[in-house]
């Protein structure tokens, strides 16, 4: 009997992964309100912790390498998850948002992001002592704020209700845009590394990256979204489409934007964000679907699964000195993480606060400067950087090469970015709990909420009424 039973059981790594992932998501779903609104924790750090615990360096249950997964799969999985998230951001923003708030978003995308790129590169150079071009590539992967982590913090919890909607919209809009706008920074570093004359580098960077990938990509996305909105309106008005297909249209349009962007060599994230923005510009679709919570369902299934995967592939063995990277030590990586978290965004946002109309107070500027998490967008960018260093194209080798002229740069970029993403996931994912606890204990005993960190009124030092922009619609379909 035992022999017969053993033949029926198939305990492969992939099958164990289905068990672990589904049990984690079910457990989180059961206690989601308690976790988000009592413990003030979001999915990404918990999912990453599950990936680490069950990954090859701990229990060795979830090991993607045994499935035959390759870097190309990691690249495409990250592409799809991040593109769906930025598309969702574009759909959920208030209608015609950028016509009123372009100046605030523009300040975060140009001077703030440029500063983040350069100062992060400076820290990498100072701490690790590697060549400047590699530092610029690493910092480009860490310059954008991650829409997945930002959404986990700023949506769907009681804490998010304590932050002015104006501020939540600004951070969401920034996270939706800047994964795409990070490509010019990434390719600037890569082109410097590949060398050549200055005129050739500038010409290639402007024509290929700025004009084709970013500018044309955004135009294609906006055009696609606009005409998709017109087409869906006609189909709905003439009763050509049923309710389930109406919702499926959301996901299918996002996937179409990814397909168009990747096939044409455009900036996938800007195409997806443009498509979401153009699709929901007038607020009609969001008004039709605002009761469905479709983005939150996608967050739970796709984003959490991707963070479990990230936790399982973290290159722990690379975080110590080796022959190829003798300058890497745990102490240096921790110091670099601390410098980046403290100085990558906060100082520049505080300095430019008077020029960002949507930031009313310096407390809001501090909050905005802190909540610039790095996550799955950085994972996609580092695979893109590795691909260019390995093959000169955007398609990576199945696995990092054992022998390559750029081996030191390939491994350094990968391990440094992974370590910083890991640190950011936990620091930013747990920041809400820290802020809530600090706010609770800073009050007089008689003013504290009955439940620990259970306060629900707006965060102090922020404008919540009148000039704070709270008359803005909470989703693009609201008419108030």
C-alpha cells in the first residue's frame, strides 16, 4: 500500500509552490482586514518573507530554478505585473488629472528623479568604488518609485484614508509615470558604458530612447486608450458586450498595450500607463466599474505572487566578498541602503516643495519624499540592464554567463539592486505600522484610540480640507 501511494504522490518543487502560494494568499485573504488595518502591514513584505522562508536558502520548497525558469521569464513576468499596475494607476486617477496637476507631477519626474539618479550613483561610487558607468546603471534601476509597493501603501486601508487624496493621487501618478521615464536614465548609463564618441552616444540616446521608446510610446498608449474607450462605449450602448466581458476588457486592453509596446520596442510602461490614462480620461469606465474592486483582486493575485517569487530568487550568496566582486560586504550594502533611503528623495523634495503646488506643507513634502519605494519596476530594469550588458540587446541570456568581459558589472548590478529592493520592500512596506505606532504613542493617554495605533483622523501637519484638494474625485468616475 505504501509503495503504491508513493507512486501516486508527485512532490515536485512546482507543485509545492502551488501549495505554498495558494495557502499564503488564502491566509492573507482570511485576515486581510486585520493585517492591513490593525497591524498596518501590506502584502509585499509578507509575500517576500514567504518567498525567503520557503526559498532555496531556507526550507528549499520554492525553487524557481528547478522549474526551468530563466531570466527571460523573470523579465516577462515583471513586465506584465508592473505594466498592469501602471495601467491600473492610469485608470484610477481622477478624470483629466494631468490637465490640472501636470506641474506637480513634472517636478517629481524631472528634477527630483534626476537628483535621485545622480545622488544614488554617487553613493554607489563612494561606498563600492566601482566605475561611474556601472554606478549610473545601478542608480537608474533604483530611481523610479514602484507602483506595486506604492499601491499597497496608499490604497485600500484605513491608513490611506488618513492621507489627503491630493497627496495619494500625486504619489500614484508619479509611480505610474516614472517606471517608464527611468529608461532614459538607464540607457544613458549603458551607452556610456558601451563607449563611443560623445556625438554618437547623444544621437543614439535621443533618437532611440527619448524619441522612439518614450515619446512615441506615450503617444501610442494615449491613442490606444482613447480609441478603446470610444469602441467600448459603442459596444456597451448597442448591447454587443456582456458584463463579464466588460470587466475583462480592462485586463485585455492592458495586455494589448504590453504586446504593442514590447513588439515595437517602445517603452512598455509608458505605453501601458498612457493606455490607462487615455482609456479613463473622461471617467466613464471607472464610474461603471468602481464597485468591482478589480485592481485590488489583481494586486492580491499577481503582485503578491511576484513578491513571493522575488523572495525566492534573492542572490544571498552574492552579498559577501567573492573573487569577481571583492568590494562587496554586508556592511557596505547595509550602509548603501541606509544612504539611499535617507537621501535619495527626501532632501530634494523638501527643497522643491515651494515649486510643487500639490505639496501644501513640509510634513507633506517629507511624507512624499519618504514614500518613494523601490520594487518590481527595479527588478525589470535590472534584468534589462543585465541583458544589454550580456548580449547588447534587450533579451537576456537564460542565466548569467560564467565567463564574460562584463561579468563583474553584470553581477554587481544584479546583487546591489536586489539588496536595495529587498531593503526598500521591508522598510517602506512596514513604514505605515511605524508611523501609526509613533503617532499613537506621541498623543496624550486620553487622546489615544482604544486600539493600539487605531487612530483614523487625518495625519497631523497635512492639509485635509479646503485648499487641500479634497474636492478632487477619489476615482476618475466620481462626479463630486
